[in-house]
C-alpha cells in the first residue's frame, strides 16, 4: 500500500508519527532522544555513512516536527548537517571541452575567471565567477554547463543560495514558503516546520469537544489524496481523531468566488488572493502591484472567520497540501481565526500515531460546497468560479482571465501587467504547478489528481455558488 511519492516523504512521516505518538501519551519530553533510535534501530546505517550521523539528522527532523526554530519566521528550514551530498553548484567545464584555439569562453568572461591547462582545456575559477553564463552560451561544444542543485532548480524565484559551509541557504526576504524545495530535495535537507503538536494539544485540551469544539477544515485537493481509501473514510477518521466536525474549505472558496467576482467588476482589474505564496511573491517582487490584489481573504481565512462568528467556542485546524498556509496562519489578520495548519503528510502521520486504519472505517459524508468551490484545487478552477460568480449575480463584465499554472507563469503575467502589456483583467495566481494539487504537503503528486478533483466537484450536492453560500445566511 503506497501512501507517499518518495522515500524522503516516508522518512519525514515516520518522524512526525513518532513525535505525535509520544505527544498523545504525554511522554514526548522524556522519550525525545529515543525517537531517532526507534526509526533507525541497531548500529547499521540505512541512509548515511554512519548511524551516528543518521541519528543526528533525525534529531534535527524531530526538532522541526516540534515546530523548528522559533526565532526563524520562515516555515521552511534547512537541515545543514543533511545538506552535504550535492556537488558544488555553478558553471563547470565538462569532458566535452576540446581545448579549441578560439577560446571564446575566455574572451567573453569579463571577470577573468577562465584559464587553460597545458592541454588547452578550460577551467573556471569559482572565486572569480559570477555565474553570468556567458561562457556557456558561446562554447561551440556546449562543454560548459550550469550544475544547479535540485533545491535551486526547484526555487523559481531564486531564494536559495549556497553558504560558506556548502549548504543551502534560504533568503527569507525572497522565500514565499511554497515548499517546492522541500519536495524536490533528494536528501530531505529542506523541510517545513510542523505544528502537529499544536493540533494534538488542541484536541486533547478540548475534553472531547466539551470545553471547545475543534473544527477540521479540509482543502478540496483532499479528493486526490489518500488514494488507498475512500474520501468518506478519511472524514470518519478525522472525527475518530477527536475533531468535532469536518467542513470543506471549498465552501470558503464559494464565498470568495462570489465576492471576488463582484470586486473584479467594480475595480476592472484584479489578481487573486487565494494562494498565500502568490500574494507573498507580489509583496516581495512586485510591490507596485499590491493595490490590485483582491481584498478578499483566502477561502481558509474567510470560512474560519465565519465559523468563529457562529461558534464562539470554535478552534479551527486547516488541513491541506500547502506549506505556505502555515505562513498565512501567522499573519495578524488571519491568526485570530486559524488555530493551526496541517498538511496531508501530517494528517497521515496523525492517523497512524493513533493506530487508526481508515480503510476499516465506515464512510461519512462531506458536502458543504459547490462544484466551483471544489475545483479551486486545480489550476484554472478559480477563473472558472469567478466567471460563474459573475453569471449568477447577473454582472455584465467581460472576464479575460489568465490562469497562471506555477510561479514562473505568475512571474510572466505580473511582468506584463507591470509594463501595461497584459491583455487580461484577472490574474489567477497559483504558485504550485497544477495548482493546490501540486502542493509540497501532498501525499501524491501528478496529472491524475486533476481528474480526481474534477470528479469530486461533479459530485457536489450544491450545483451553484449561490446555493452553497445560501446555507451560511
């Protein structure tokens, strides 16, 4: 039964599971040092050069599973001791260099970083190279290549560099917490902080939902996850964990689609505000465009605010695919409404920390939202929902939407808008490729997830946005 895409995810899950298990039993502090030994028993290493280094890295993973560095505002952190297997990044001369006479690489280098040995083979002085790439462009043999690390390749906004210890370094001023580097690092040396202990604490202190009620708000992309079980069993499992009830974040998406379509018609141009990583990117890279960001909160924040306005005892835990949601929940305007954020990876760990086999459970029902709220989970879904919102409210507005699939597409659209050459009046920004179904906290990633989301949308009882939102009034 395959639950994860990669073995790195599985390792991360095992740490989370053990941390949560100890937290349920109130034995975490006394057994914290034993967790690495539980995962790697005996004295034979399974992944690294020696068992001691392996356990040292696992100790760092435990630290992140317990919330990580409290002084670091970023939810993404580097485990430096684990980040030592990748070759030094940058431009390198390969064996394809023929030692030609032209030496175009030398001529084009303004830093004098290119030299030649007695065989006329080129070499690059890393202390002088500024990685402009001009030498690679002019080499007739394509003998100079740029060997970027997987994390740097994954980070399309160039927030990752290499520090003096040859480990990845994250620029918090640029990082948008999308988690692309987390998913792509082959050694799991970059991880998102977990707040799974906060969730365990909320459930335990609720006294079976007598002191206060703990609501589980699940993202619509859940329909493409937990493929080994049925969605109704996943919902039953959440209630078995101790949640009072389960509500679709897609209902919040319906709320946002209705309000955002009206706001778009009033203002004439808008960018979406649903993806926190996309909004963070605008703040850091295109601050002049901030005025165009929708004033509507994200579906998570909108629905959480509604829940707490109707139930003063409510505590809200958002469960989804997104690491950036962990950052959003820390914002002053969101913090009062969202008490904790978990990823699907962490939910799987939580189930197993309580020995809950969801495949053995009965199916419960999850039906709060419309088709259009549910398809927010994939690229293009938000644009379709805004179009529907305009239609249902009889708003005469010629929508020209640009659904941006991934942060690179977002960058292109925002650049065009900044230069006033964008032929559109609505930018749907999704930082992850494919939309939320490509989030770093997903159990599985892939094109099939889009089909699952659309199928889930078609199964919605409420067929229009207006019908879904009407239940809130």
